[in-house]
C-alpha cells in the first residue's frame, strides 16, 4: 500500500492560494468568527481557492473539546459541523484539555461527543492532553473508531488506515533533520493516508525533505513507504523562510 502524505504547517501565513503551492494540509479553527475562526464565507472561498486534493482539518472549539454538555458544547458542535461542510474537511480534530482524564466518565463523554458527527467522508482525530498514555489512548481510539493524533518523532503511531501526526518543536528540538524525518516516515508505515503537521519555524524545508523521503523507491536506503499528494504549482522556487 502506498501511503498518501498530506503535509501542512502549524498556521496559515499569507493567502491560501500561495500556501497551497507549498503545502496540501491546513488546520482551521472552528467557532464564532474572529481572529482564530474564519467566517463561513471565508471558508467557502478557501475551499474554492485550493485544488480538490488539498485537505482541511477542522479544529474543534473549546466548548466541544471540553466534552461537557451545555450551551457552549452545542454551539461549538454547530460551528464544527458548519466548518466541516464549508471546507469539505477530511478531518475533525478534537484536542481535549488536561482535565479530560482516562476516567470512565471522560471516556463516556468522548464517546457521546463523537456520536454527534457523521462518519461518511470525514475522519475524527483525537489529540488528548495531560495524563493519557499513548497505548491506553490508542486502545480507546480504536474502540471508538477514531484516529489518535501523536508525535511520530517520539511516540508509536497506532495501526489503522489513517495516521494523524503532529511534529512539535519541544525541548532542544527546533527542527527535524533527514534522519528524524526518515524515522517519522517509517513510524507511519504503509497505510491509506497520513496527515502531518509541522509546528517548527522551518516547516517548508522539512516538508520538502519529508516529501522526498516518502517518494523514495521501495526498498531504497531511505523512505520508500509512500507517496505525497503534490500541491498545485509544484514547480516553484521558494525560500525556506518565505512561508514564515
């Protein structure tokens, strides 16, 4: 199986058309229109401005991510559904806060929250914060039929047809070199789709390296486990610092 890699930076800088020449994945906050959450009309314009293969990931608002029933929860469910529809998003991302622990109560609340969303063409990814162990969270994610988001440079990537990976700039790690990215490609392994977000300042250069590693011939010394979805206008010369 040839893994399809969808690669993005942590934020959109500049216009969406220029971004789509460099990356093919973008996380978009959902919620009341403001600094972080674009208006529905803007989301529809973004969808039209990028090629069909470009993937959007809708990040749930805090009222939904907190998993507590009430007005804020219902409001953010509606905002998330609207954003997924406007963007034709491939992923809905729930980043639960540290207070969402592995207790039975929170597991039940997570299950009820994801039941509010259709599962036909949009995957639900879950990125727990706090005291969750990766293995324990992976078991729950598999049971619920959702994708566990992990840092593939540090944690194992759960098995399944889809991977959602966030590469963080933590501690002394400010960027990822070829060896680290080769490890990421192999950790993801063969599957249908891999969604990869770089949180580093040098995301553009690392994106290029990851693409090369993913496209390397099978059995070669480096990479060889997948292919990438090439952005429109791929024959473009861009400085690594231009996106930032």
